[in-house]
């Protein structure tokens, strides 16, 4: 299956791109990358590779290793331009996040939003993690004029995480963790028909791993899958893989499925 992964030229999150790429590639799928102009490999947020402050807050070793592998992949080194995308050529869409200034190119692109709207109408699997949910919140359904996720349950980067990271680092990094004046959670809520459709997940700063998901969290509503932050990346990637492989088993329902520590997996 071909999975479209749009990215900015720089500053995307290491873990939220490299982990799903590794999981999907290992499962035999074909992740295809796209940037605004195409042709040149994009670059992850360098602070996340260095540890942000005193070696803390950055990507963990395994995702960094996956990222090194990713930079050698042909699809990554020669991305497609957003204007050249034909959404019908892809079986799934993955929208990663990131918070550094370079992300605005991707999060605010009208061209990308038009392509995402076209893909959404195909009713194929869509996964968004962290700031990636903003792309969907800002993408309008041409029929209703509202966000494509207006009637869906979703999670995204929680305000307490975004605010906490900003307060912890502002003394040295300024507004590095504040991509926009509004918090991600607040903007996503305004895109929904009801703020009750936002599902925050457990309050924790611990990360899940490839084999341990007790601290990870995702929300699944039909063929739409969302997650909060890099700590959810492994569970998110594995669930997206499953959704891609069995899309016919999933239909949008009034009660979305979500996974949190101790809760059962949604039916497949």
C-alpha cells in the first residue's frame, strides 16, 4: 500500500516521522514523501536530534536511529511536490507533527489542505499525530464549509504538554515550543462540532515503546486515527498499519474507539 506523508522542508518531529516510516516499511508498505516544492530531502528539527536542552526533551535513541535510516531512503531523498500530488494514487495519508517554526510551511499551506480535502473524500485511512491534527482542523469540506473532522472524535497535542514544554524552555529557547499564539488543543476544539469530541487521553509524560503501550494513547473514529505526541508514535504507527491492511473492517461510528492504559483494543 502507498502511504502519503507530506512534510515541511525543515523542523518536522523526528519520532513522529521515523517511527511510522519504519513500522510501515517493515510491514511491506510504501511510504511516499511530499514537500512544497519537491526534489530535495527535507530535514527534521535538529534540536530534537541534539536533545533540545541539556540532552533532554529530544528524540530517543531508537527513533533517531530510524531517522538516520530514513535519510538514506530513495522516497525521502526525492519527495514529490505538493502541487503534483494526485490523492487517488495513495491508499492512506499520514500527517506528522512538529513544533519548530519551519512547521508553519506545512501547517498553513492552502495547497496542501486542498490535497488533504480531496483525499479525505476518498474515505481511506488517515492518521494524524500531534500538530498534524491541525492540518485536518484547517482543511475545509467543500460541501459543508467546515473542517473535515468537524463530526469526528479526535485527540491532538494536549494544552498541558504544549504549555509545559514552553514554560520549561522559554528562558533559553523563547517561543520554540509555541508554533502559533493559540494552543493546538484550543484550535482543534474550535474546528469540532462539539468540544466534547476532543479526547485528551491520560495525563502523563511517559512514552510508549514498540512493545509497551501502557503510556500511549490513540483515538480511532472510523478510518481516522489520531494521537497526541511522540510518546504515542509506536502505538499510532502500529494501529495505522492495521487500519491500512484492513480498511474494509472499519466504518465511521457515533462512538469512536480509543485506547488508553488498561483499555481493550478497538475491534477489527
